[in-house]
C-alpha cells in the first residue's frame, strides 16, 4: 500500500490509523470479565437481586475500544515525531509517517479520542463509584506514558499486564458486581500475560532497529534467545493458571477447551524461532493476535458452559 492510494486525512486513513486488528486485544479482557460476571451471578453466593446488567457491560466494552484507538493514535503520533517509524521499519506502515494523516490532524484526533473515552467512561460511575475516575485517568495517562517513556525503558510488558489484564478484567467485574474475587485477579493476570506475547513478538521483530535508536525494550535487554523461551513459557503459564482456577470452581468438562490453545501457541512459537528476523515475523504477529483472541474465547466458553 503506498501513499498515493490513500487520500490525506481521509476516512480510510483514519480507519488504518485506528488499527482495527488490535481491537480484539482490547475487547478480550472485557469479554473475559463479563463471562466471569455471568458465572459469579449464576453460580456464586452473591447478594440477592444482583443480575447481569447490559448497560454497564456495553459501556465497559466501548471504553476499552475507544482507549485502544486513542493509544494507537498516540503511538502513531509520537513514534513519527521521534523518528521511530522510518524507512527501516519492519512492521505495518503507520499513518503519520506515511503522510496519510498530518501531525496536526492526529493531534486533534488524539484530543477527540481522549474526550470520547472520558464521555463513555463517566457513566460507569453510577455502578462502580467515584473511584473509577482515578482508574480512567490512569488509563489515559499511561496511554501516553507507554509510548513516550515506559516502552523505551523495558517496562512496556508491565503496562500490558496491567492494562490488558488486571485493570480491564478487575474493573469491569467490579462495575458489574461491586466486588473482586481472587479468581478474577488470577484470571486477569493470565489474560495480561497472554496478551504480552503480542508485544514480545513485536519487539522481537524490531530488536535490531530498537537497539539502534537506544529503545530499551525487554527483548533488547534480555536478548533474542531468552525472548523465544519467554514467549513459549508465558503462553503455557497462562493456560495452566486459567485451567487450575476454573477447574477449582467448576465441575464442567468444558474447562478442557483450554487445551485447544496449546498446539496453536506452540505452532506460533515454532514459526517465530524458525523465522528469527525480518518482515516475515509480521505473520507470527498476526497469528499471535488471533491466538490471544481465541484464548479469551476459550476461557469465556469454559466459564459460560
């Protein structure tokens, strides 16, 4: 795809800048939390009268999606002005660096996306209380800090676990039920860990260019070989954590659905270590993204059925 095929600041340009393929990663932890909510209300020893409410559920989904789009805009803008998205880039083309969206327009897009996220998140105070304002502000703040600071200090993986695992799963569950259980915390960690495999393979692909611009990702710090083993281990640990927790709280044989994830994860890992470097790793990136969404669906199915 070239610059001449996309009109500057057009709808198509904004659609590409929103990175639709990343949205499954944003919605997955919320879907997991909603499945946990359903199980908690249906089978748990809960307060009488507690029921599944669709309005806060939809708001939590929309907030996650709007924040992901906002984070993508922020990443696009700051990586462009810092020169990260240059001609040596191995990953998919980015809107600002390709000239599809001007920097001035992207600034406005970030402001609009931030305000939209606030507007969507504020009504959840009715169900979750005023403390959600603090959580929402932290989500917005770290959407900026991830690209500008933490991803360059080897801490991007920590933020992924926090904001694609602990925060969305626990917060959504709290909004829906008014409580957080140990089961929710453990499964939120599993969701965060499995989501981090996407960042691991992304930074594995970019390790040489990141090192050249002094971007200290975890992959740069620990090396390629250690990253390969970490990618494999994180996926296995996530499945084991999920299996143990769900099995302890359910007699349903559907928990064995989680086993379906392991061969897919092993195949993605095999492709990763076979390819080693170059743009071909983008295929592993796509496979990993699909695996993460499938993991969330399998956990949801084990909880629901």
